[in-house]
């Protein structure tokens, strides 16, 4: 039996009757407060879009290269003062958020690495906003890869030195039938619902042809239309070796403001050896990318 659209039960719903969803809690991993870092701006602006609560979490440079959830901070990091634990830092972030239309604000700081921080703090947030240049280039895949694999929350990754207004008018979704790309599509729904143009790049490479019983299939275009989102679907066929390059090329052709995709649909070891979409996009994207494992 083929895992195709025909296996998915169709329940027609009037899109106008569906309540619009949004993000309730947005987490911004802040790397500087003077001036505020790109993740602070983007996190606050997304919170303003949905009247959401925003949490600013400061991470010191000495902690940003810690790779895994079991990595321990250095002795110097443990001994350092926590300058961003002061009341005036909360007041400054609150004033910054309020000036951009956000009413509900929290401020905290971390004394552990990004992966451990995001796994913990991300557990009560709907979206994490962070910067690709959180880590230096040589550690990029290790640090951000561990964050994506362990935090269990969607992450909006900003390009290096991002200094543009966050515009979500044109969104491109890379969907290949994997559970990771399905999770990312679902996680992006609040942004997709307010976009002006949504394109799904549909790669059927992972469709399962099997006589064994299969779970219900997910169809990204059908799912989004059921939520009242007009969608253009574009077939795309790319091997693992060039999938990331193909995604970015299509996103550029479509003048996308944001790319949505699953993270590490293949093992991270395989991506490290053979290459892969997650790795390529993390290294090369020049637009925000919403990823989820």
C-alpha cells in the first residue's frame, strides 16, 4: 500500500470558523544588550505580532562554545559575576520590549551552554529565536546541531549579523514527508497564517511503498489549506547531497523572507560525513530559517 494522500481521511472544515493560533511564549537567546542583539529584536517583534510573552535569556560568550547537554562550564565561567542578573537589566529589556509593542516580559540569564539552556528553558516556550553566529564557524554544526537535536522546540535561526526588519510576507516550506519536516510545518503555522504568500516545496523522496500497515499520511498543502492558508505547491526532487543547496536556491528564486524545514531528518553523523540539508542551510542561509527536529 502506498503512503499517499488517499490514505489520509479528509474532514472538510470551514477555514473561516477556525480560530487563529499564535505563539504564546517566545524565547530570545540574547548575546548582547548594548546594543541589543538580533535575536532580541526578532524575538520581541514576533512576540508583538501575537501579543505573546517574551523571555530574554542572556548567554555569556564564555559559555557559547559548550556543545552538548553534558558539557560543563569552565572554572572561570563558574566564578564570574552574573552582570545580567541585575534588576536594571530586566528593566532595560522590559523597556526595550515595551517600546516595540510587547507587554509581557521576562528576563533571565544562563550559566550553562546553549544546548542545556535551550533544552530546559525551551520546554515552556513555543518558539526559540537564536543567532547562527552564536558560535564561531568551526563549532557551528556542533553547537547549533546539539541545540536543534535536544531542545524539542522550533528554532528560528537568524543569519550572521542580521540587521534587517523581520518580514514574514513570503514563506517557503521544505517538506519531504519526514516527521521532522512535518513538525516544522506545524510549528510554523502561526507565521504562515499571517504571511501573504506561502509555497511548499514538495519532495516525495521519503514516501513509503510497503504492504505493511502504515500510519496516516500527512499532506502539508492539505493541512495548511484546512487552516485557511492559500498554498502554492512546487514539486522538488533533490538527493541528500544537494538538498540544502536546492532548498536555498528555490527560496532565493521565490524571494522568501523565511525558510521552514525539518532539522536532521538523517543522522547527524551521516550529515557530517556525506553532507546534508541541515548542515548546508545552517552554514549558507542568508534569511531566517525555522527548523525543528
